[in-house]
């Protein structure tokens, strides 16, 4: 019953599924309407979303009863929500990539860190939580007061804490990656872009699916989904997931702690949808327990030498085995348990009053974080034990009004509110003094509360000035308030009541505001070609460091304003793009070229401004970012499908004086490889009785890139790399079940993703070679 894998629809278009895409079957090539096309389209996107203002691409006479532009049926296109309206990806004037949930399963992209394998110009790396970099724009401050430069969203809800973002992709309709500033429609902290995970919605069809996989490193993943129509207008959908694997680190003789499992997650989601005819109500609740053990990194000396202060590090990992590069040989004897949990509830209410529609999106979320950790001393002589305890909650509310008629003007306007509050305690034991009970044995950061509050008003209008030519303008006003009360402690015990214990107060508050805007022109150069150009701006609020002003009550560590506060960072992006298809849709190409003026860049360094080593952020630099992205699919004959993505990035500091004696001006921004190429090929072998075998190979070739360690004035060069994946899948007739064997990173390339020097010299790395089997059944 009906939960078919929509291979036909997901194989085409969108800047998007490149390489992750599942091929078109032998009976179907792009542009040919499939017999079950309406069902396939619905399977990708779930039940239609009336909260999305109807777009010019919709055709009421075709597939509008599914809430999907009619062209999606006849062209094999995919529907996206990048402009907060329901549009075809090929008709959306935004640089975007949309990977369907089935493509994620088939290519083994099971969590956010693997998105960069199939999407150009993005990396999502494990650091203090997940660090998202898009086109060279990123943020390194993952603390309770820090903000990312790229937003991570779940069904349109901003997830503030990066430590709560690495849960599995399960029962996902698609993942949309928008590159470039999205401040007008999506708001806070989207300077670089955003990643929006869109889950499947309840449908009016009884059915379900089960997917399981098993692989090396003890990898076990399983998802179960059930969809139940309760009445003609009310449906429920439930999904559960387990995700477990052991550590990628190989054990040295001095390592005594148990590292397994690295990941031990359990997640669930329940969704309910009530169809109101001219609108709908949808409510989702989700819960995840994020368990396992650290650490996740090894000594930087596994990969580099000569990284003393202001030296040029040398990469020494060439020719060494994967096991050797991943080896950790540091005495660790303490427990390393991770016991985190996050949950949330969100509601959407939409209604079309005829010409005017209203949409409400609200959410409340909590995140409890409890982790035992270690920080590796650069010498490898010891590991400093740490303990983190924290509680976070966030509340977001948005109300939008949109036009829903067929006139030449499409408009939307809204108001947005967000608040996050946290209380945390992070302590390091033995860093400043190795003896328990002596001052400095506990070096800690109790901060409670830290508050972030934002509100905004926004609007965007698209006007069809003449047939096939549209002009878009949008504006947003954002106001951000931040405050924190806490301390930096150097004590003999956690209680910090002994003689000689030192407590320096961290007290700060500040408000920032900014108007961001977007202007664009897009033109249909024929039925199958879209040309567009945009100018847009991005903004990320400023913040504060540890310390306080002399005017603050209780301040015993006064700092000047210039040392305590830093200002917002801003970005102006200029972009042109072309989306086209030809030869009866056998060839599809998407191109984007861009240039950024990036100012007031917030960079985090280690300083003793707080009485000991701590992170300090300043508006340290300006940068120029220029590049292009070319993606495409080519299907010369029906069983064959080629995919490719070529990206180029020239991201350099236009002005960055790190110290009076050291300048990084002209150097590359972090995680900004010059050229990156992703190429894939899928061949479908039809079998008697309706089944088939799909063979897929995909490779990603990346130029070298740099990672900065500003505290020691180092810039680590990570060599270029090649990573190749293979999948072989048997699909039963009518897609009743599938069985797949897979290998990821055949080369077993160990690629450094973070590198630090100084007191804590630790490097993280991307996944080594993994392999296993995957199977699923639908009913």
C-alpha cells in the first residue's frame, strides 16, 4: 500500500539531488509522465502544505488538488519551500539544493554531517556541536552565548543549540539547503544560508515502512513509520528511530577509557493533521535521547608537525594508514558518558480566506545536556577531565499573511518572535592546578541565565511586471537582545567556597538591530529556462565576552566596552543564476555565480582576558568571497543517469590583522576549497516481473583547504582528497521492498575537519571507510 520510493521524481532537477539522486527507471525518463506520478509527488512531499502561498507555477487544472504545482507531474520536478511559497525548484530564483528523504536513505546520508557529500559548497563538521560552513561563511562560537552563521531548522523551526542538531534523518520528506543570506524571509542567523529538515506529513493513506541497516564499527540504524487516516480529514503519523555506532578512534596502549558506543541515539516523532478544507492544523511532537561516549578527536600531531606559535604547520599524514591517523594514545581513565535529551512541540495553523491567507507557526523546545568529557593536552601527556551540565529552552512564534489569488502580485508579510534561556555549568579539573582542593584545580564557567530574545517584522513582494518577467523586493527589521549573568571561577572545589578561591563576574547585556533586504529579477527565457539575479543582505547579531563593565552591579572584573562587546557581522551578496533543461529533459543544468562583501566578521580566539584561557570574540576581519556552482543531470538513454556538481570558491580575508605583527590579509577563509567536483553514475538493470537492480557510484574530489588556530597564529593546510561511494540495490516489483549493499569512502581517506594548537591541540576528522547492508519494506 502506497509508500513507494519515488525514484522517477527524485532523479531529476533541482540543483539538488545531484549525486544523491536515485535513478529514473528504464520505463521512465525525465519529462515522461509516470503512471503514478501524482502519488509519487505526494510521497516525496507528504500531504500538501496550504500554508505555502500559491505560486505562479501552480496550475489549478492539473495537480492542484495535491497542493503541488502541476508542472511537477509532467517534468519530474520537485516542490520546494525556499521562498516560503510552494514552488518548483527549477522555477525558484534561489541557489538551493533539495535532497529527498528516499535519496538520503539510498545514499546512506543518515545525519547532517554527511550533507556535504551530496551538496556543493557546504560542510557540517563536529566541533562543539555541529559547525555549518556555507561558501566559506561560518561561526566557531558554539557556546551558550554564541550564534551560528547558518541556521539549522526542523520543519521551519530554528534549532538554536548546535549540540542538539546531530540526530538522525528519519521519516524525512526532504532536506533543503539554501546558499547565501536568507535574512528577509527566514530571519536570525542565516547570514551564510540555512539547512531545513522537512519531515513527512500525515496522509490519507494507511501504510508504513521499516528501514534497517547494519555496518562496520557496530553501526545499527533502524526506522519504523506508520501512517493512519483516522477520519476523512484527520490523520496521524508516528516514526521511531535508533542510531548506534562505535567510535572511529583506534586505541593506543595508554588509553584505558571505554569509547564505545560513540553514538547511541533513540528518537521518535508523532504528527497529527486536521484538514479544514480551506486550511489545516498540523501538530508535531518529537523526542531524542542523545547518548554515547566521547572523545571525537585525536592529537593534532597525528596529522601535523611544526605548529608552534606563528609557525607554518606541515602535514605529515601522507602515506600513513587510516588506523594510525585515527589512533589516540593519551592516558584517559575517567568516564566519558553523554546523556543528553531534547524534545519539542510545534503547531501550524493555516487558512485561505479567498485571495488572502494566514499562517501561524509556533514551537516550544527544551534541551538538557549532561556530558563527561576530556580535553587533550597538546603534549599528549594527559587529558583534562571536564563536566558539562546545562538546560536550555526556546520559544518561537511566527504569524504570516499571504496573497493566494492569481493576480500579477504575490506578497507575504509577517511578524516573528524568538526567545532562548539557558543555565549551564562547565568545569575543567586539573588544568590550572593538578592537585584537588588547591586553587585552580577547578576552572569553570557557571552561567545562569543566558538570554537571547529576538523580534522581527518582514515582507516580500513579487510583481510580474510583464509576462515572463518578475521583480522581487523584500525587507526585514530585526531586533536582538542578549544578556548573561555568570562567572569564571578558579577554585579548589566545585562549590568554590575555599580560602583563595577566585570568582570573576560575567555580567553583560546589549541590544542590536538591523534592516536587511533583498531585491531580485527573474526572467523566463522560454518554457524551460529561468534566468535570475539577486542582491541580498545578511546580519548576525553582536554579543559579549567574559567580564563586565565597571557600571554593572557586582562587577569585580571590569573591562572597557571595546573588550567586552563585539558588534554584528554583515554580508552583502550579489548573485546570478540560470536553471535550464533541454533535449526533452534529458539534460538539466543549474548555474549560480556569486560575490560577497563580508564585514565585521566575528572570530573567536583564546585569550586570558577572563583570568585564564577562555574564548574571546571580536569583529576581527573583512573578506571577499567569489565563486560559482554548476550542477546537472544527463540521461542519454533510459537506464543510464549521470550526475555532476562543480563548484569553485575564492574566499579570502580582505583585511585581517591578527596581531600588530601578524596579518592574515590575503589568506583563505576556513573550509574554503578552491575546486570541488562531485560526479556520479547510476545504471538500472530491469528484471523480469517488474523488479530491478540499481548500481551507483559517486565520487567527491576536493581541493585543499585551510583551518585556522588563531590563538597560536597557525593556519593548517588540509590536503585535497577523494572519497568514493558504491551502492548496489535490488528493488522488488512495485517497490514492496529493497535490499542494498554499500561502501562509503572506499579510499579510506582520513580528512581533517578541525585542528587546534596550543594548550589543547586536538584534531577531528571525517568518517573513515564504512560498509554494510541496508534493507527496507513498505506496506
